[in-house]
C-alpha cells in the first residue's frame, strides 16, 4: 500500500512539473525571423514575426524576404508594422521560393511594385497596417486600391500608443530618410519623379517599442543612426529590455555605433542583430570577420543572431529561454 502511495505521489509531482513547464512556456514571446535562406542570416534579412502569449501575431518590415502573402511561414498575421518606405523594408520585390539564389544574392525575381509586398500581405491577411509620419495618407489610397479597406491603416506617430490584443505598440523616432521610390507610384507623376531623380517624402521614418503581455518590452530600431531618444524614451521612459537593432553601416549605424547604442543608451538585457547587409552566417554559425561578429564582441549583453525560420522564445525580462 505504501509503495503504491509513493508511486502515485511521484507521478503527481511529475505531472505538476509538466503542467508548470507548459504554463511557463505559454508565457514566452516567440520571435521568428523570416529571411531568404533557412537557418542563415543573409544580406536582405529584416522581417520578423512577434507572437504574444495571447496569440497576437505582428509582422515587422516584410521587405524582400517574405515570399508574398502566400508564404507558408506567415500563418495568421494580425498586424503589419512598417518602419519606413524604402524597398528593402516595404518590399519592392521578393523571391519566388525559399532558399532561391544565394545568401548574398537571393532570388528577387517577383516584382511587387507598385502595390508592394507589405500592402499585399496586409490585404490578404486582413491585418491592421501600422505606419507613422504622413505614410497613412498614402496607404489610405494604396490599401483600398489593392482590395483592402482604408480602416486597416492605423496611424501611430511619435509619442502615441495603440493596443493590438495583448501588445502595446509605441512609436519612437528613427534618424534616417523616408522617400517613396517612383516605382511605387502610378500615373505620369512617377515618370516625372524618375526623370528628375526625386522621391516623394512621406514624413519621418520611425521605430517601435512593443510591450507584450508577459512584460517583455522590445525596441525595434528600424533604420536609424544614434539618437538621444534611444536613452530618454526607449530606455528611461519605456524601459525596453530587448532590442532589435540595425548594424549594417553606411545607411544606418554600423556595428561599433550600434554597440554604443546598446551599451550606453538603450541598455537592454539582450539584443537581436538586424540589417547587417552581409552574408553573416554559414551553416548557422557566424562567419569570422563579419560585422555581425564585430557587434557581438562589442556589446555587453547576449547578442542573438536571427537565423531564418528559427523560433526564439523570450521571457518577460528579455532573457532568451529557447531557440537562441
């Protein structure tokens, strides 16, 4: 009788531990990079899906590596976030299949302009489209023209916040540019702009801070240089404990400048590398001498590499608990 009682108690304890583990996992935020080549971090990789414990799924900067709205990796998408309208973020083209071409020169054979990859995904997924600046005025025309609804476009300018499910979405500044390429514009104006070498300004670019229901607070830098708001707003006001930051240089902060932002301004508990503009990995391992390796060595916190298709899970403190 005693032996049977001890066995039942042990089983109950194992079962309780299993339930506790499952419950803990359910409280993590899942971050899935959608790059051009499975298991690697490649030249044009920007896109990421953020999934709250309540199931809300947000796609940030679809760009060129999501194979349109029928990309099987997308699944349910509740909202699409856009930092700015440059082709590598908005999506002027994309590949026909995953792993097409090479990591440094992926297949971009499908032309998505003038509708854009982002707009096509928003319409097909019936998702909200979060934009800042004067981008909403343009997309208020563009989304309905592609078959969606004007109501899907949600303006969120610096200082503002919107809720989507369990996620609070804050708009924060980015120091960059934000000109619409004539390829995205219909009619005679596009020809005149192209001939003159001009783009159409649609307000300032931006970044985001996402506060999830488990307490995780993520800074999405978009494309930016060093800016004081990374300390005053992202760190001190919003208290981001995980950052996703561009390190590519020339067009944005390079690895040294980005490391300064992480170490001295934002001060998160961990960071995910983004926008490196290089072949950063081979066989899923960081290549020696890359900007990605340089950044990893320069920061004082864990720097995770967004390998395409690899699901990373983070707890409310910014600690990676799986997939990193």
